[in-house]
């Protein structure tokens, strides 16, 4: 068992004094079903996250105890827990599914830390619930480790995300494409409420259940809106803007979610539910990371529009909260939805300017940036490493731009673009060293590439965790040079460039 060292954490709470509550459960049983986790056989800790433990004010020494393993495997209760599975619906690949729910996730409750922050503790893979449909309620090592790694990777890139406290593996067989072994993660987030929670009650005509759910979210996470007559509209506006900004961050990082169903969309603007996600290696604007999505509904270049469509589903579901008059409510809803394109454009423009080292705003910037992205797309140049190399370009016309030229296939097009870029930099009197430092602080050197995750998975399935530990150390400092880990920045070898991931991942 491995626990990452973090000397900043002081002993605070043990497992008996976490002060666990389940405020969601107080909404009433129309919103969930009571369940109990199903025990695992011979559970073992693969990894525990001291950064997340610090969010809970939990003494990291607790992570090394057998009791911790048994609790977060689902084999014994956590003091104060009130385990439930929540019910929701959703649009999956554009098709309406009238009832879904937590099919393999069990919400234990919330912990409020000394800073006043509230954190859900949710066991994912802990057994069947009333919403498992034909599933077994389990997760496997492969999918659990992918989620564990992704939460840390995105968080340290500055992208809002759920995270995980622990990853526990066991001997129980689980049938997927092949027989794999069971695992459970303890997923941690301010909330796991989804767009689909509101879609469920709207679709059933149970509009009276929308306001209590919305007010729970507002009181817990938007307290500045609590009690205001316009609180529901202002909350929906905030969710719309947060969603637009989240997807702009995905695009800027070359991240593809893979399954942007409305039941996988967070009402807090968090990256939620990691399945067949992937960071782009060779840049393809139409990249589809999920081989269960042959039509490319959730391709990289479609993610912004899907985010907009998903927000329309949430706002439609909440129209009864906006006004008594249906026409007035619809008008308010449309106004809220219209916030998305501007919020996305503003966030995307700000992020791209930063990635290109541009301080000032000029009208021609989008065209300049898009010309460079077209270069990457045509030659399938590595997205992350090409943008990182851009920081090495100097303003002087005689600069050879060696590092960048090594990444680009169409050098003639690059040589036509570079003078315009340098002229743009000179227009704002850009300093090479200062600009490079800024660019390297927002263009990562290290991302969670699929082949790196697969290597950690292969070792974990053999019972080891050293590669998981090493990879996490790298991903927690994605913008640093880390010369001792330079191999983790390289493009995948030819034989590992097309690792398939699907909805079972």
C-alpha cells in the first residue's frame, strides 16, 4: 500500500470524528433509495490521496489503517454515514432515458471541513443499487484507476473536477469484455448533483420537487443566492457560465470527455464521470476518444456545442422555477441560455491568448491562433508539445525556432505564419524570457496520456502501484520541467498510439 507523502498535512480528524452528515438525504426518499455497500473479498489499498485527505481535515495516518481499507471498500460502515443512491434521468448520446440513477455509486454523506467547505464522500463500485438496471454495481481496477488518475491530472491543470480519496482493489471477479477484478474508489466533490436530477422530475411532471432540490444546491454551494426571489434564475445563469468555462478549459488542454450525456454534467461545473476520456496526442480537431461513439457526437470540436445543448436541457427542466406565467418563464430561460455562447467565447479567447503569450487584445488574434491550430491539425502534430514549444520562439526574425520546427510537418506554412506571430509579439513589446515563463505556466509539459495510464493499469492489475505513484508525482506538477521524468512528456510510441477506450473504460 502506498500513500503519497505530504508534509503540510497536520493530524486533525480520525475516522470517528469526521462529523459525516448526509444533508442530501434530508430532501426525502423521492430523491434517492437507501442502500448498503456490498463487501469485497480481501480488499487492499492500491493508493490513497493525502491531498484529498487534507480537504477533509483527515489525519493521513488514518489512510494506512486496516479500518480505513475496510470502510472505503464498503466492508464496514463509516461512523455517521447514511448511504443512499440518488435517482436521475438523462439524455444519453442525444436519446432520452427516463430513469437512470446511481447504478454503482453510493453517497455516504458530506464532510464539512474547518474552512467551511462541504465535500461529498461517494463510493463508486460498491455494489448494486435499485438503479443498476442490468449492471452488477461494480467497478474494475482499469476504470477505477483511470478515474483516480484523471481527477488529479485535471485538478492540477486548473480544470474543475471530482477527485478521489482512495482506490481499493479486491479479488472479486467482474465480467466486462473479459473477466477483471473489482475495485472501489471513494469519489470526493462538493456535490455529485447532475443535470439529470432535474430532468427526471420535470419529465415526470413532478415540478413541486424541483425547488427543494434547487434550493439544496443553492444553500450548499451558492449561499449568496439563498432566499433571493430570483435565486433560481441566478443559479441557472451561474451553472451555464460555469459549464461554458469548464468546456473552454477542456478545449484549451486538448481534453475530450467522451460521454457528455446530461446525466454526466455537474450543476457545479465540475468534470464528472470519467469513462472513455482522453487527451489528444496528434492534433485532430474532430478527434473522437470513445470507440462507443461511432457517429462522433462527442468529438473534440463538438464539445462546446454539446455543452450548450446540455444547458438547454437543464434550463428547460427548471422553467417551472422561473415564473408562474409559462411564456415569461420561457423568455427568462432563453435569456439564461443565451449567456452560454458569450461566456464560452470570452473564456476560450482568454485561454488561447494566454497560451500564445499575448497580453493585449487585438481583433486579428483569433485568426492568428486558428492558423497555427490548422498547422497542427494538418500534420497531426502533438497538441501539448507543440504548444509548449511555442514558448521557445523569439521575437527576433533570425531566431531559428528549432524546437517548434521539430514538431511541425508543414514547415512552409509554419514559415509563413511565424513572421506574423513575431510581428504580433513586437506590437506589444513582448519580452522573450517573461513571455516564455507565462506560456510555460499555462501550456503543460505533462498530461495524462492514455499509454501512461495503461502502463499504470497493467502494473496495478499485477498487484503493484509504483507506476501509479510515480505518474501521480509527475501529473501534480504538469507545468514544471521535471528533467528526471522527461520520458513522461514524450509522444506515445507507435505501438501505443491508438489505445481504444469505450464506455466500459
